[in-house]
């Protein structure tokens, strides 16, 4: 299910939060409402961690992560790094990387299997991404924009991209990512998808300006309507258990 | 048909529009050049003249001997950016431009800001947005409008504004005035909403406010129904703004008064409004402001002012003389 909310008076919830299948990061400094909305949806399933990065609240745009790991920019302080290492599950590798393009969330879009990155990212960073996040990395642009992390948002089940993406590009990206993609908007026509929306395999959070139409597109492309965290585990169980003895 | 401006008030002088300290220093240089003549009111109906050539200053004689020769050498920038600002009627597409300007209107309270922006953009007859002509970026630099508190009293955003103002007003004498404004006399009160980017050239202010008050008076004649016409016959204007107050304001004036002023007005027209207002009150703000060195003795507070509508012409004159002497 998709939830609409605000961070203070801003609808850019993807800036102040980062949601993955294994954890959720939320910025310090909003009203308790913001944090408790996330808690309400996620508390029993994954940890919701309040944090800052480099003393700022724009954590969603500064870090990139999935269920395997979390990449932090060089501006992250030692205390923040330690706090994140302590609060996140052990299987999540938390790594601070030296990359000139420090807004990793704007440069990298990823799910648990594939990542799209800014074309000018360092070679070492690309290797780090493949290593820490356990993904295959593709340098791409979206509708001519190099900030792929800002203009698209995708999970393991579907993705939403910049509204001006051409059909050919959509097909090409969809083949690369192996998920269905749709070109659309969030927050009443905003093209900066990842700033207005944060999503994982069973739930999404978007800004309160998002219209009902946009919300229904989000719920359908990310397949959120029937999605429950347990549903995913059950599906996997069916394929794992061969026979009952 | 409606005597509305065609939305063209191009300023033919170069105007910087960058958001940087450099932009401010360029604005100071640009203000050293005076307009050749007063901008005639009849310009409302004419299409703007053909674009000035790329190098800005060509059209204007440098009559002003006191021209400052600040060279724009910061950040390696060679010339001055020219921009033609244009005034437009608000339209629904301006939502994403207007909303960030009004984000801090009611301090940090979470309220129906989107509804408020929608309301402003739906009132086409009175209200102006400032954009740059022919710019694909569609950046919005200022919004000005006047909303009748009585006409829109059932809108959630207006109710929340009233509730907020009544709550933050801590001065008892003024509270009664405020209460009568927002409850009994709401039909005669216009909420003057005006917000802009911090370094918008001040030369735009007189035409901007002229446009607003002219539109209000035209609306009293041009609106299709009697009720709408009456809704623009404001008797009072109410403004919510912000100022810097000296933290030591309560101390007694020493004989050799320090150069510190009691109040610093962020927007120059606020000083004129405050002087002409019939009553006003300030209220503390919860959002923290970054303390710069020059402002270390000052605290940012909200200011609410009420002005009689018959003082509008005085306001317009004072504003023109204030801007022209800068």
C-alpha cells in the first residue's frame, strides 16, 4: 500500500528518508509524525533508524542502499557511521566511500539486483557498488538526465521513471533492469521521482501532494496492492520447499 | 473588455537574477543606472518593445555621475546578466513555483499549504506572479495577491490561518482587533500575500504593488456579479510577514544611542506598511534562523500588520520614493 505524508511542510519525502527491503532510514528533525508514519507501517518487519548524514537531513539523496548494503558519502561523520553500523542488521554492509560526487542518492538508483549510475562515477566507486550492494552496475541516463538516482525509482517488482522518457528508452531500461517500468510523475506533476517517493517491495511512501491518479499508477507498477511482507516470504517458501516429509 | 494589463511590464534595464552574493553585488551596480523616465501607466496596454541586444547596457545613457565602478570580477564572471521580468496572471500550472515561496508562511505549522496555493492560483482577476519572459525553466520569482477573508472563509487553509494568527497573538489589546478582523469584519478584510525570492531587484516593487492595487480596483467594477464586486471593496488589508528585532530592544535608550536599529525590515515595503498600519503585533517564530555576524544581535520574529485600505495611495507614493532613492 502507498502512504502519503509530509516532512514538515515539504512533500519531498524521498529526500528525507531511504527505504529498502531490510531497513529504513529517516531524517532527524522532522515532527514525530514523519517518523511514526514509517514506524506504523514498518515497525514489525524492518528497523526504522533515525539518522543524519554529514549533519544534514537530506539523507535520502546522500546515500544509496539495498538489502545487502548501504553506501555513504565521504561527508558522513564517524559517529554517524558507527551509529548506522550498530542500528542496521548485521547482513547489511555499511560502507563510506570516497567519491567526488557525494550525493550518492542522486547518482545511484538500485534495487537488490541491478543499479543504474551517473555516467561520471569513478571506476572504483562502480566496483564498490557492485561489491557492497551485490548488484550489476549500468551507467545510464534517464530522459537525457545524468542524475539517474533522482529521476527514477525502482524496486524488485517495478519502477517509475521521468515522464519524458521515450518509449525506446523505457524498453531498453526495462530490459536492463528486468522489471516493468512506467513513465510518470509524483507530487502533482513533479518530475523528480525519487525526491517525492520512496519505495520497497511491499510499500511506498510519497508526498501528500501526490494525486489519486499518480498514486494508483504507483500502486500498480510497484505491485503494492496485494503486497504484504509475508507474501514475499511465502512465495519464496513455495519455491524452496520441495516436499514435506 | 477587462482593463487588465496584458501581463507585460518588461523592465528595459539589465536585471541580474542569479541567487548568489555575486548576484546581489551586481544588483547594486545595476541600481546605479536610473530609468530615463517614469514608467507610464499606459504601458499596461502596449506590447513590449523589441528585445534589447545581448549586451544589456546599450540602451541607457549613463547620466548618473555617481555610478559605482564595481567590476563584477567575483567568480570570474564577465558581464551582467540581463533579464526581462514579466508579470503574469496566476494560473494552476504555477503551483510548483509558488508553493516553495510560501513554505514558511505560517512558521513551522503543518497546514493545508497546497490548498492555500491552489486558492491563490484560482483567483485570476487579482494576483500577479513574476517570471522571466520566454524562459523555458519557468522559474517563478514572486507572487502577490489579495484574498478576501470572508469570501474564502470556508476554505480549510483560511480557517487554519485565522486559527494560527489568533493563537500566536500574545498582545491582549491587539487580540480584540484581530478577532474582529477575522470573524465579524472578515468580508471587508483582504489578506495581502506577498512573497518573493530574496534578491529580486527592488525596482520591480512599485510596478508590482501598483498592479495589485489597480487590479483590486478594476475588479470592483469588472467582476461579473455584485457579490464578487463587493468582495474586492476591501476596507482593510492584513499582512503576515517577518522582521528582525533587536534582542536588546527592551532596554532603555542610552543617550548616545548605538547605531543598532530596533527593527530591521527584510522587505522594504514592510517598513512603509508598518508605519501606515492601524495596529500590528509581532510573534515569536519556532524555526531557527541561521545567525550571521551582522545579525547576531537580532532575532527573527513574525509580524502581523493591519492597514486601512484608504492608505493605499500613500503607500504607493512612499514605496516609489523609497525605491527611487536607493
